[in-house]
């Protein structure tokens, strides 16, 4: 894995986390 792939994976994870947080915020 090169650095670009690592950053891309981190960004994707961050996007998923943001989406989950948004859903949890709506539920709360």
C-alpha cells in the first residue's frame, strides 16, 4: 500500500464516520 492509498482509505473512513454521526444525531 502506498501513501496515496492510505490517505484515500482514511478519507473514506472519515466520510462513513460523518454519515453515521449524522444518523445518530437525528435519532437522538
